[in-house]
């Protein structure tokens, strides 16, 4: 089977090949905004992209894989308003924006490595590519695609007739029904390319430009850095599905207006990880619903929390293997426990094969290898590929070929099946025996309840903590807890 991927631009699977003379796949992936820890929903996208790179390598392609670090310019609103998330993080923790960027970049890299995601060809922090972003805005200005307001330089989306095509937007109704405070914007779909610093205070991150002191808009960085390292046309651009409607639509508009060529041949998007919540129905019963994991919702689960709960980070990677990247993945602790047991079961079979690999020679072994290749080549069908591995391990081919096939397939799975299983112990407070991870989870839920003015739920959680012998104290600086003596 030929290698094929689902292309968001066409809404169908397409055969993937490289244009003649192109030596490596030109791939760009939207990276983290480093103002807080990445949650496991964010990280699911990077795991999917790692499966993609590994699959391309398996098919014999080299990949020039670029991942950005957003350390400036990402505002809290898609409507070009609100605080810069980096400044928000600095205010939250009483640190400089540069310290915040370094701390959370380092934390992200730690998560990246613990999940066994391969290093990209290059990391590209936005603050190290300000000139490239200014140059892109200048090009758009020279070509007549910008206009100036009192707070910045904006892209005129009305001058790009295909603006709505990628996300299948109903632009007319969007513009008529927009609830965004547009200020001086000409249309709701216009977006900031360069924002001016406020006149009444000095920003922590700002630079000189032809238009005055300010900082780049969020969307500009990805186009500028993608084109610097991979040229005007990419082969594959990746991100989460939440990027389709605004961020990637804006990238296409500014890039194609600047260069006059297709910005990316393929667009691939990972679907959300969703967390469970209980909803009370009119008849008094409750129902479990699932919603997108996000920092703003309070459902903020990190790799550290998984480790504290006794999970190996690779248990979460295995959890991601079990669902196709274009499908929602519903997270519960019970589901993750199931993935943990599933990976332990797999290790019982593969650990016994370590060091026994021989050449893959038999027709039966080669057939498993080809079937596996077809599965991953069919738009990264990882669940099917895992099923093929399990069937192979139950087959009657000899252990040497089984071991070789495990190593071969794990080039894509990235589960470290060439090493014995490493189990993690649940973190406990050494002196009190308190389940620290459980306390922190309840405090996060209480914080969300208080933010929503759900005082009854807040009190219920306080009572649950009290039953665990936990005393909590609220102050302007936040909530602290201690074990009752």
C-alpha cells in the first residue's frame, strides 16, 4: 500500500510522495506557548507528530522537522486582545518573562523526553526570530495586504479571497454576527501582524520595528520560521484541531499572500484529549460527559501528576497508541490504568525476547512486517498496527524473528520495548502517608469550582480533604495545605 495521509485541506486521504528533487520532507509543527506547564492533552498532539515522523522514516524519508517555541505574542484572545500569555505567566508567579520562558521551556523538554518523543531537526523560539517576522510583515505591507490602526499593523483578510476555504468558514455570517470587540479592525477575520507597545507602560518584551516599538502577532512567527528553515512551500504542517479555524487559516493567508505559492501541501491535525465530568440531569441522576482538556478549564493534568500517581510516562504514550490521532481520546484514570496493564502485558512477551533478534527471513515474518507497514502507512493507523504486533507475538514464527520484528515495529511505536519494563511507585508523603497527587487533584477541582462560584462543590471538596486529614488555607497568594497534627 502506498503511504497516505488525511489532508485537512482536501478533507480526504491522499497519497504522499515528495516532489522531484526535494531531499527531505519539509515539516513544521506548532509548538508550545511556554507560559505554563504543558498538559497531557497538549502532549497528545506531539506524540501523534512523533508517530508521523517515525512513519516517514520507516518509509525511507528524511525529515526536516521544525518545532517552534512561542515565547512572545500569544494573546489570551484570538481576537487580538487581552494579555500576552507570557506576561500573564510572569505576573502569576512574580518572575520575569525571560525566567518564565526558560523554566517552562525546560519543563516541556523534560516531558518531551520522558514520553520518548524524538528531537526535531530544529527548535525555533519566536524571540530569536524577530527580524524574520518583521521582514514578513514588511513584505505583506509592500504588497498591499496590511493596514495600520492605533494599536498595530493588521492583515486585511478581505484581500485574500480564499481566506475561508481551509476551515470551510461562513465568513459573511461570521463577520455579520461577530461578537468580537473589533476596535479599528475592518473585519472580524483580520488579524494582528505587529502590535504596538502601550504608551502608558513598558512591556517586558518589545522590539524596534519600521512601525514603532512593539511585538509580533502570534500567527506571524510560524509562517516566518517555517519559511526560513523549509522554504515557501512545506510538505506537511501539523498542529491540533483547535488551530484550524484561526491560527492555521491565518498562516495560510499571510504566507500565500507574501509568496504567491501554496504554503503547505498537506495539513495534519490531532484531535483533542477529553476529560470526564459529572453532569446532573433534570431527574436528579448524573451522567458522565467529556470535554476538551485545557488550562483555563481547571482540568490540568501533567506528566508529573501521572508519575506521582504511579504511571510510567510511556503508559500514557501507549494510551495514545490505542486511539487514532483524528479521533477524540477520552481520558479517565481507569482508562490510563488499563493502558498501564496493557503495556505491562506487552512487556511480559517482549522482555523475554530482548537480545534474541535475528534476521527476518521467513515468509510469515515478512508478511507481518508488510502488514505493519501498510497499517502505519494508512494515515497512521496505530491501533491496527498494535493489533498486528500482538498477533505476531502469538504466532509460531521463531523467537529470533519475533524479537527482530518487535525492534522493527518499535521504531514507530517508540515504547522502548528493547528495554525491560520500568514500573513507577505512587508518590506518598513520607511522613504522613498522604496521597499528594490526590490532594493536588482535589485542590485543582476546588479552584475550578470557586472560579465558577460553585460554593457548594467547593465546600464538598474541602470536606473530602478534611476527611483525609488535610487542612487548607486560602489567601491572596493562593491556597496552601498541610496535614492536621
